[in-house]
């Protein structure tokens, strides 16, 4: 499974989200990789992603992409990310 962690600038908060998403994948026993992107390059990067993790405001800016967009309220809350990724994993079959 390929995930894309998106923040406004593609550095600080997306790295935090990437690290916590990797932990969430381990918690779920799901093999996957997480890449980071800023909002400007996220639409192009989302073409190869299964899931995009981002905030509600950036999800609106992202627009329509083929990947499932998962809105994360708290980028440092591994439990929240695990729960939301669990639902995305189940939805993808």
C-alpha cells in the first residue's frame, strides 16, 4: 500500500505525519510505504498513491484524486491515524 502524507509546505508536519502513519501501518500489520509532499505537488504525487493523508483544509485544496483521501485532525495522534487507516484498508479490500 502506498500512502502520501501532505502538508502545506511538504516539510515539518508531513514528516511527523509520515512517521506516525508508518507506525499506524505497523500497528495494523499492513505492508506499505509513506511518502511526503507539499500541497503544490500532492495532486501529481497522488496519482500513484492508494491513500492520501492530510488535514481537512488541504483536502479541500487537493480536489479530486483517484486515491482515497483520509482527513487527519491530529497529526501526532497515532491512535487516530491507525483508526482512520484501518477503515481505509478495509475499504480497499
